[in-house]
C-alpha cells in the first residue's frame, strides 16, 4: 500500500497548488521501469516526512493536462511545490538521500 496519495488533473489544484505544506509530486506511469524503482523511495519519504510534506503521485497516462502544463518529458519526474509554485524538480530514479536532501532545503527555509 502506497503512502503517496494519487492525484488527477481535476484534483491537482486543490491537492497540490492550494496545499498549506510542501508537496512532492511523483509524475509516473505504470509501464515505466524507473518509476517502479523509485516508488518505494517515494513511499519511504512520505512516511518519514508525514505531517511536513504531502506526497502525491500523478499518473501521466491518465492525467496528461497537468503533465503537459509542467512540461514533463521524461518520467519519473519528482517535483516539489511550495505555496502553489514549483520550486524544484528531480528527474529519474534517484536514491532516497538525494530526494531527502532536496526536500530538506525547503523544510529548513
């Protein structure tokens, strides 16, 4: 069971852009091998930062509007939003330490 909440084109504004706390969005698709590799890392991040960071997943096949709005060309792409604005992104299957380090920059700010 994933700790990351699925979001859609329809719920993206409410779940991500209107969020009071930092949001990590995992742009993924079911056929993407690296996406499956990074999924457990995303879940661990969701658990570790519960209450500090909202972690959501957006299936780019089912929700093309948001993916094209943010220029997603390769997946997995992990984007960080703060106050409704994209502040950072990490592309590709990255180790947990990389993702945690990237998030920490905004949690300390």
